[in-house]
């Protein structure tokens, strides 16, 4: 059976002040009526039913997931007692699913990506599922790059290994590359054999568990204990506390010998900062993106206004800014520096008087 595993434990620090400790980015509706996690699950409608969707999140967000995803089985909402990055998240989900269904296939998806062209997206997922089953390999989804992006990791594929599944191309992966500098990113784009690393994966649970056994034996040891347990909350907590913090990319994907990639072209964005929100939002003729706030914009262009206060916001002679207002805080940031909002969060954490604004 096919299961979706939604990774929803992130803190969304680059989206402060809208994203807070109590309600991080994945639970916000930045683009419409649905929150980002609701959109992620809704895209799977008719492909993977809600009762086959597992969500792995932080303990303190379990009740939020229950409220926002009413069709998800409560036993499939997994709360992490401590943050351990993506490898333990995947290992725990694989163990729980494999225990009840040894032939299960996992479609691992971040909770906070924006995707257009859902039909193409689901066809790519179907190709990845069939590849995972027939090849017994680890499969990832790569995104066709349209610019020399330095903010994404890259996947290099072997052009001589192409085969097709569901009328989509599949390639063997040569290697993974971390976020490159500008010069390398331009070379990757020109070469034609690099894709953006989307962070979406598909594999059989038995295949990924074997990979943990080989490449992360300390995690696999805890996985065996979890499979042999009754699967209660205390068993899951013991699993996480015993695991190291490591990403699935670094711990497994960069070392595994049999990895395939399915190139995707479906308007993907990982929504990594307020810059991405500006890019994805509707804009006026001067490139200003405004939510529901009353505004007066004079001689200003390429700005983002994101406010729920109902106050009138006036911009005069400013360009390329994000103005984000909440009940407790106001952020003004140049969109070129939007990644640095996380530095504000780090600064607030240091001051006991300011932590209440997180």
C-alpha cells in the first residue's frame, strides 16, 4: 500500500513574525484559504487517501495537526519529543509503517512547499512509486532548474541511464551537491545534467530500512527496537532521544549506491523566505504584493505587505521591501536579505525579555 509521510516539524524561523514557536510556517495560510500543510495533503486527493497519510511533527504541534487535518488518523500523527532532523523522522515513519505493512511504499513530502500543476506532480509521484517498487531503489524528485539558484542543493544525474515509467524519464543519480556558489550554479544550469534537490523522496519501507542498516547503524538499532515494541508514545520518545541529529540527505542519500531521480517540472517552490511569498503572490502593475490590508502606495515598487491588523499601511518611495505586521511585532526587511530574518530570531532567543515575541 502507498502511504504519504508529511514532515511537519520545522520552526519556520525565516517567516517570523508570522511564524512563531506556537504556530510555525507549515500551519499558516500564506497564499489562500488553506494552510500549507492542508494544501500538501489536498494535492494528494484521489491519489493517496487521508487515512494513508502520516504526519511527523513536534509534540507541541500534534493538536494543531489534528485540528487542521481532520481526515488523518490520530495514530498516524507522530509527535517528536526532540528535534533530530530528517533521518530519524524518516526512520521512525518507516518502522511504524513497515510493522503494519511489510510491502508499504513511502512518499516523503515536506509540509510547506508550494506546487503548481498538480496533475503533472501526481504523474511524477506515480513514476517514482513504480520505480521504487520495480528497482528496489531510493527515489528522489528533482526539479528542472530555470535559473542559477544558489539557495538549493543540486542532484547530478547520469544521462546515459535513462529509462521510462508511466511515460516519464528516470535516471540514476551520480551525486548530490550542497548549495553552490554563483559560478558553480551557472555551470550546473549550463550542463543540463543537474536538477534542484526538492527534498521529496519515494521508497519501499524495506528498502530504506536496509539503507539505515548499512549507512546509519546507530539509527537502525533504535529502529529495530521501535519495530519490536508496542509502538506506544514512550517507545517513540525513547527512539528519538537515542538517535543522533542528522539529515536523510547526508546520512543516507549521499552514500547509497542505488538512487534514482525523476525530473519534475511542476512550478515548485520551497517557500524558504518572504522573498518566495512575494514571488508567488499576485502583484499590481508595479510589482507590489498586498494581502487584505488597506494600503496607499506612492512611487514604490516590488514590495510585499503582509498584515492582518486592518490598519492602513502607506508606502512612499520605497522598493523591494517586505513589511510584515502581527499583533506583537513588525518586520521590515529588504527582500534581498530575507534569508537573514532567522538572525533576528536567534537574537531574540538570547534575550529573556524578548523571547515572548518569538
